[in-house]
């Protein structure tokens, strides 16, 4: 290098969609959330380890947000990020740079991690839903080094690292695979080159990943001046020419063997996994030159290398609308995804993913799946993929793991499905104090469903979404049920889901890990959708709450948390249809989250599940042991002797249950102002103004018409 500050820049070029018809997206790191707090020669900078960016690009109609995290190893110090960096007049804006320095001779470096998130509409700025980019290229340049300090960058195969290109000149970066085969280290030639000279540059191609790690490594000589700083920058739309042809990061891959309409051949963007010794399904994995499409998904089973599709075994039959169990054998740790073509239309449709981001570990695990209500009797094509990366699609390349395709028989039990109407449950969480009484601290919209055969209930479900969360406190959400007992439910098959993904090994009765011990006698039957909704809901930081703040644009809160509680019954223990009919809204309630979280001045210590708040005149469950100590405290006027619970002396309730969609009050708006007839209905004990919820003051409520 000619100057004291070494310049090493990495560039994002474009994001291309898969499989064909590339849609290029420039990534722009100029819209940061953190306020710069350091003035430097490179521009306004920020000295924290993490920077978050909004709308760094778009893909497939989605907006992409990004989080960039830095961490140091060895004798080095991180100094700052420089967002919207621009080094010279010939370079585009929208870069992100960083400066770190070595403080002693020897090996050191900086780990720079990029994570991409769905930032569309209500998910903007939440950084809560990882977004898998199908393909993007990254150029690193001016990675050349100097006599007293080497420059290297390491990339990791498991993060979708697909191929690389180096400069065409003799003195260019060299690539060296690690001994364990998990990463590739690119070393600079040790001679200074201009920024646009590809001798000091490398181009990476990534596929199907939501996170990448760039590990910058350096060795500082004993005769180097100290501290010795290194500045690096990333650019989203500056192209360089003069690279070699692409070199794939892996010499061998595993492919599927489903018919090619399911994307099996490489030319069809087939499901492809780089062979890795650290993660695969079953007892072994073999390399394939390409996909081997076959009608029964046996092409890979019958090839010369033998059958390596040995990771998935059915434990129960696949029957329309019912749950089944599969046995999954895994070597290593990763995330399992699975798809089933229930309607047999020759493709894996968006609603046919049956396992999403299920965390698997070394050994055997039993996983429940559900056969679609619209499944067709016959042979259904399925696909299972395991990888270190979550959220991978059913097709395309990933950096490790394995794909296994199977055909399974689907049968029909002659079942019927019956739904309740939809219900809205809304709560004020300040009990026993009234608080602002906007009754929007938790608003849930849901219905119940049963699967029936021969007058027996095979499964009971609650499905819904959280339409509002106007609480500063944390709150769990549950229901008290009747008509059957906890011991009649098949706990192994039961499931709790959030936003379509199963909460692995979580009991619907506790919200915690499944416990197969005998159920204590005399306990109420309770199911739990969430132990703390505030941790589960994508709350936009600009809005403070979720879908209650009238000053926050609706587009920022379009996303809602969905939930599902599913209770399949043991064979022989199925309740009769009459025991659970008529289907209704049952007894919803919120409860304290525990975890040391404050829940109002009435409580000397943070309450947990023992604090329950039900809708009017529903008593606490046997778990709500704290509630009776607070009858008559503050504004509460509960009197169990007359069946009065969770009401004030004027009969105002802390919770309401309505059999229709409901436009809840805006934040800090008393419900009696948002609904002029509410007070008369409440004080009359429900005899007057019984349709009060149909006549809101529209200027004081949140419109939910678009939610249904």
C-alpha cells in the first residue's frame, strides 16, 4: 500500500432471481437506522458494532432490510462503520465501509456478517423474518496486502457460497480450501494494486441464503508500525471486469430424483446440495452428476453408488386432513424443510410446505406432519431438505446438507371438518386497575375446528391471528377448554405453530417443552398459544405498539402474528362430537409472562402464569392461583359468590368476547368513547345495547376490514 490506511473494498453487484429471467437488484447501504456519531476522513461514521439498514434492495416484489454485525478476534480493535460511503468521484454512492486496526504483531481480524430480512410493509425495521435471496454476486477488491501486513478473506460454504472468480493476471488472489472442507481462504498477492485492478479482487456468487459471513484475516509483522489500520468498503452497483471463469466452491453435489416438474435437474434449477461431511440425512450421502428424475423417486436409490435416501421413515399412515409421524435420521445439526404435493398438480405450491425450519440434531427425531385437507388419494410426491441455512426453498443450490425425495401413499378416512364462527377476544391488561381502558392490549381473532369420523372427534384445533397488541407489558395468551381431558390428547402429535412454523417440541398445554409425565388430577384443561406475545409479534419500532397507534401508517403493520394449536386424540380416546358441541369461542384469557417482567403497581413482584385475566364473568383456571388475592383491589369488584369476575363496580369488563370481526379502539382511546353504546351495555349487565360493537366512532377505531 502507498498510504498508511489500507483500502480494501467489497462490492455487492446484483441480486438475480432463480431459475431464469434474472432480476438484478442494486443493494444500497445509505438508509441506515443508527445515527452517525463519528466524523472521519471517510465520511460520517458510527462506532457501534451493529448497523441496520432499511430497503437495501428489492426482490420478487419484496423489500429487503439488512443488519451488519462486526466482531474482532486477535489483537485488533473495531473503530467504526461508514454508511453511504463513496471513495471517489468515479464510484457510486450507497456503500458501507468499516475501519479496524491491529494493535500487536501476529494473527488477527474482523468478522463481518450480513443478515437479510423481509422488510416489506409491516415487517419494515423489525428484522424479525429472515429473507432468503436466491442468488447474488459480491466483489471484493484491493485485497492485496503489503510487506508488513497480509490481507485475506475467508468465506463459508454452508452459507450458500457457490462459486468464485479471481483476476486473470498471474499475480492475483489465491484460493485455499480449509482442511475440514468447510471454508475457502482467499489471500492477497502481497503487492499493491489500484482499486479497479482485478489482480487484487475476487468475485463470489452466493445462492439461497439469508446470511453470509466474511472473515477478514491478517497477520501483522513484528516490524510493522502500530496500530496498523485497515479500511474496507462494500458497494452495491460498481462492476469490475477481468475475471477468470467461475470456479465452483464444491467439486461434488447431491441432487434429488423426483420427476423434473418438481425442479430436479440442474438445468431446471434443481434442488442441489454441496456435499459436506458434517451434515446429511440418514447414514450416508453420495455425489451425483445431476438430478436423476424418476416416477417413483427411485433414480438416486438405484444408481451405482447405492441408496442414500435413508433419512426419512413414515411411522403412521398419511390420511387426508389428519396428522402423521415421521422418523428423521440426521448426521449433524441444521434445519429441516419438507414439501408434499397433496393436490398432485405436479408442483410444490406455496401452501404445501409441511415442515419449516425444524431444528434437527444428530440422531433420530420424531416429527409430526399434517396431511392437507385438500389432499388427493393416491401417491404424493414429497421432498425433504436439510441444511445449515434456514428458509431454503424446494429448489436451487444450498451450501451443505442433503435432499431426499420420496413418494408416499395418501388414503382417505372419510372424515368431515366442522368450523366454529370467528371470534374476537380483546383485553385490558392492567387488572385489577382500569388503566386507559382502550381494551386493545391484546386482541385475538380466531375460530375452532374439529375433524370428525363416525361421531368421534379425531382432532381439535384453534387457529387465528393477533390483530392488535397495545400493551407495554408482556402477556401470554391461552384458552380454557371443555369436553375432553388433557390425557386423551396425543401429546407427541400435538403442535403449536407461529406464523406457519411448528414450535419444535412445545406442549400446547404449557407453552414449554413437552412433558410426558402423567397429568395431575383436578387441573383445568388449558392450551397456550404464546408465553409472551410481545416477544412473538413483529412490532415496528416507529409504532411502539402493534396496530393500535393511529399515527403509524397501516403499511408498516400489515403483518400479523398467526397461531395454531392442534390437539389430535389418542386412538380409542376420541371424544364424542356431542361433548364438544356446539363449537364456540370457549374461554380465552391472557396471563403474566413471568421472566421478571413488570405487570403493574398492584403486584409486589412480577407475576407469571398465576396471574390470569379472563373475559367478563369467566373465573380463573386452577392455574390462576394469584387472582383471588386481588379481588376487590383497586377497581376490581369481582364476587365469586354471584359469579362476577373481572368487572368493576359499574360492570365494566377487563375482557370481552365478540362473535364477529371487530374494529378495536385506537391507542389510549377509552372503549366507551370509541363505542358510544358500550357503557350502557356493560352497566346493564349485557341486557341493553347488545349490538354495541356494530356501531363504532370510526375516527377512534382501527379498521380491520382488510384483515379478514
